[in-house]
């Protein structure tokens, strides 16, 4: 039976959104870390697809002006991300 991954978090899409916003604003990753209040090591883990802490992830999602749900496979596939 296939696993329904519609509610799973898409870390690659999340990182892509962070990187796009960072570039759009002409910022370094260190500047993003400072502005979000998230450690630079958390930024690295995000890029590498590692485990993310809830508080740091929420801070980065807020910085993007998005919701956690917008980074789920179901929302991305449905074009609502």
C-alpha cells in the first residue's frame, strides 16, 4: 500500500524558498540567520536536509511570510504553496 505523503514537510522546497528570498534581498546566509534569530548551523542543516528544530523552522517560515502547511507535499502539488 503506497504511503500518502501529502502532509509531509518538503525540506527541499523550504530551502529553495529561503534561498530565493535571501537572493532577492541580497543577503548572506549569516544575515538571514541574524534576522531570523536562527543559528547559522540551523541554516546549514536546512540546506543539507537534516533534522530541523521546531522553533527555528517556525522562525524561518515567519521570515518568509508563509505557513508551515505551504511546505507540505500536498500544498506544493496542489499549487497552493
